[in-house]
C-alpha cells in the first residue's frame, strides 16, 4: 500500500508586508475620487435631459368612473335599447264579399264597387276557385284537362283586380282548397280514394250529391293549388283567403284512403299552411285562413282531426253565421241556447270565444249579409269583418 497523499501548508501566503498595504489603500482612494468627479461632471446634462422628458410627458388619465347622464333613467340589465318590433300585417279591416255572378258582369261590378265604397268598406273579395272546384278564370295549367274544371263563363283575373283598385278598394281572392270534386275527378291521383278500391271516396251517396275531395297529402293536389295561388298573385290581388283548408268530412270517413302517410292530419295541415304562409310573405301578400267557429269551440272538428285552432295561420277569418250554430249550441267553450234569438249577441259571443282560442293571432269575422249587417257587427264591437253578399 502506497504512502498517503499529503497537503503541505505554507503559512507565508497569508502574510502581507506593511508597504503593500499602503500601496493598495492609496489606489482605493484615487479610484473613489475619480468616480466622484465623473458623476459630478455628468449630473448637469442628465438632470436637464430628465426635466425635458418629464415636461413633454402627457398628463396621467384619471381612473374615475364616467358620469351618468341624469336625464336618462338608469336601467338594470339593459345593454342597449332594442328597436320596437314591426307590427304584423293585419290587412283590410272591412271587406265586401261579392257573388261571382256580379263579378262576371263589368257594369254590375262597377255599380257594386261604388255602393261598397259608399258604405265604408275598404276591400272587396271575389271567389277565384269555387267550393265544387270550378275555376272562374281561363286557367292554363294542363291543356288536356283544363276544360273539366274551368267555368263556362270566366272573368279576367287582372282586369277585375284592376277595376277594384281603380275604385279605391283592396282586391282579395277567395280560394277553396281541398274541397274540390272537379280536379279530383279530372286527375284521380290527386283525390282521396275509397279504401281497397281504385275509385274515389265520396262524402255522401251519389244520389244525395256526394262529392270527391282533393287529398291534402297529395303532391299533385298541392301543386295544382299553388298554380292557382300563383295566378292570383300575378294578377295583382293583395290578399288571399283560403277556404276549406281541411280534410274531407262526410259518411264512411273510416273508409278514406290517403295513401302512404308519414304524419298526422293536423301536422300535415300545419306544415303545408306554413309553406304557403312563407310563399305569401315572399310575394308581399296577406294570406288568411278561414275556419268555422264551431270547429274550434267544441263543435264538429273532424276535418281538422281535432280543435281547428291547432292548425290556424297567423291571420284567421272565423266563419260565424248565426245559422251555422243550429237551434242550440252549448259546449264548454260557448253557450248559445238559442243562436237565432239575438244574432248580434250570438256573433259577439262567438267572436270573443274564438279570440280566446286563437290568442294573439289576427282575427276577422265572416258572416252573410242576409243574417248580420255591418252595423250589428260594429255594435258587437267587431271592427274587422267580411260580409258575404252585403245589402247594397
């Protein structure tokens, strides 16, 4: 085993001579004097430069809350006032519904328009497509079958609309939708069929005037309806009333065959109605749906597969002739023990009950001029109405 490594200590390295200590002390004093002199020499210029920068610095922004204008009331939770919503289009207030035979005769129409204007109406309605499916203008849709549903005596759509406008009135078109035996017979693929058969279902026996109906599920039926509405819009009518916008009613309803369906009757009516409403909005038209009062107030609602108010559009015309309630109409929604006793009170009660069901939808009342007069309607507080065949 080798010798261990040893470190030798040389104590002389920690010893300093007296002369060396004096030399180092002098050097330190000289260094301090030099630094003091340099600092004094630079103090003036640096001080002046700092003063100049300070003088040019913009004043500090005070961190204080803005002062609220006391002329404007403070509102909690409101970031910005939102614009008032535009009111929904309500359309014509008082409409005279003229019979087709009057509309076909230009001179009779002119006399009727003058009388209507004098009585305070602001709109005139004419039937473009009748309850049986007859079209009152020379439609050009399917050349091979158009004659089967076109009236023998037609009128010019645009000419009639123009004549109404020239009289200072708003032209409105009434179109019966699915209650249509003529087009269904002309194109059987668009009609409601009898279950298990190739022929059309009828709402009554042929001997009793049974009629076929268009199938609301049928794309072909819808396309035909849309063609009629497009013609009406192109002719210059500003409002359209859809009548018989419903499923068929009658005998043996359980034997109706609508083909393959994917949704309920109510949903079908709602969806197709929404489609037509959007179309009308795009065209700048007011579209309204006619609904019988009893169908939403506890009466016959089979055509709507339940309460008809469930399929109502934004603008509704309620058919409320006193005679439509029969000798007695008593339901949880409307109590009319004798509808004919006081027709003004009957229409008033029906209108109030219907408005409760329709909520904030725009509503007008439609009656026959032979049953209720405009004066009676206004006495009942009804200021938006349609009078069919008014006394002129």
